């Protein structure tokens, strides 16, 4: 019996693959390398000393996906496949809806055909939309998403709810990520987006490594935060990966049901705190300048993750310093790549 990981060569997927293998689980990774690199697969094997099957395919290709189910006894799927750049999604909505939503539908339809009804979905805090509250709890209704990326996440959550209503034999975990950062302590895997990064930490990493000239801090006039810069619930990617292990255990234990969890620390840090900490713990300089706010940004939001703590026995344990050190370690071990 194996766990199928679409997008398993990506940032979150590869870290989760490591934790699954460390737990003795059998995994199968499928990936089209649209936002990942093939050498990550060897790095996962190097870290864990374990082997696994891999298929290079686009999960929209139903025939290829069916072949994976024909050739492997898939007991559950954790779906990491999906484009995830907020800014890019505004420019390319059709590509985002096709890849993220149609891709998820092809995957779910194929699972149904082969009687596999255990599914964990990489969702995002962005589904809460713009709201007056800053601490998000799972009881809150999904809000108005502000970009196609976020809308695809909200759509897939709704699709999963409808699937469960139609057939309560399904076993579904919806994990709402806050802001994943950091890298495995080995420095062998980490966040390495193609092109100019959208997210804060990969941008800091490239500036610190002198690949980019400076960081623009988007706004330092937010009254709602301690120093005027935006604040987010940054969590270490290894904590996040372990959250998937705990969610899978929950689904295995409950057999059926649909469960939604925030995966965050509940402890927001500002952009200024992130930049200052990164420089301090790594003894590097990250030149920056304050610029205008980025359209669509919220001043501050963070997770109430009590539900994951209570029901999954999951708590994020790594510190902001760990996130900064592990990110920089990854850059140093991979910068000539
Ligand atoms: C964080 C903070 C920016 C870049 C989005 C998605 C979320 C998830 C993570 C994919 C904000 C500031 C950023 C920069 C900056 N998606 N910033 N200069 O927007 O919170 O979340 O990405 O994994 O679903 O919504 O993440 O890292 O882009 O921004 O000042 O060059 O850093 O204004 O306050 P965000 P982010």
C-alpha cells in the first residue's frame, strides 16, 4: 500500500515525502517538474536512505495517472500539485484554473475509479479572504478570495465538501497552510522557485546570496502591526510536513469524514522581524528599502491552530531563528546550482 504524492518533488511535497519515508511509509511521487527539479528526488533518497517509485507526468493526463493506479496499490493521496504564485495567478487565471482545479478533478475522478477515497489537500489561509478578524479559526466561513490562486484553493475545498456529501465513505483532510518557510536541516532540499521569487523568504535568500540587489519591503505604514511592516504566521516547512503525517494518522484512525485544520504557529512575525532575524542569525547583510504596499496584501493575519493541537496532537515547534538558519544553510549548500 502506498501514498501517492502529486507534486511531491516540490517544496512542501519533498519535505513531506522525507517525513513519510522516515515513518516507514511507502510513497509514489508524480511530478511534471513545472516548479521543481528532478535532482530533488535523489536528495530525498539521500536524506532518508529509502527508495520510492516516481512517474514524470502532468496529473491532468488521465491516462498516465490511471497507469499509476494500475501499477500501484494507492491507499491515499496527498495532493501538492498546483501553481501557487499569487501575482502570476492574476496574470494567468486560465492556466491556474486548469492546472489547479481541473487537475484536482482529474485526480479525484481517477481515485474514485480505483476505489481510493483518502485524500489530503494542500489548502491555504488565503481562503479566509479579506476579513476584519486577524486570528483565523476553522469555524469561520471561507471569504472572498482576492486572486485566482486563492480562488482555486477555495473551489477545491468546496469540491471536496460536495464529494463527501455525495459519498461519506471518503476520508478527506483539508490543511490550510499559513506561510511555510525554511528547509530541511540537511540543506539538501528547500525552497527554490523558478525565476524572481514572489514570496518573502526566497527573495531574502537571493538578496543575501547577492543574486538580487535588494529587498523591497512592501509598506511600513500598517498601523495594525508593531513596526508598520506586514505580519504573517511563518511556520517551518518541516513542522508543516509533520502536520501532514499527523493528518494522515487522523484519517486512518477515523476511517471516514472530512476534516479542516489550520497549520500555523499562532505567533505572527513582521517582515522587519524576519529580515532582522535573518541577518542576525546568519551574519549576513540583506539590503532593503521600504516601498509602497503590494496590492491585495493584508496587514496581518495568523492561525488559531488549537484544533490541530487538540485533534492531531500537532504543534509547530521550530523558531523564527530555525527558519532563518535552515533557509540560509540551504542557499549555501546549493548556490552554485
Ligand atoms: C509575506 C509578507 C508581503 C515579498 C502568499 C499566499 C499564501 C502562500 C504564501 C503559497 C507580506 C511581504 C513579500 C517581498 C515583502 N502561498 N513581502 N517583499 O502574500 O502572505 O502569502 O504566499 O505558498 O497562500 O497568499 O506571502 O511571502 O508573498 O508575503 O515585503 O518581496 O512579506 O507584503 O507582508 P503572502 P508573501
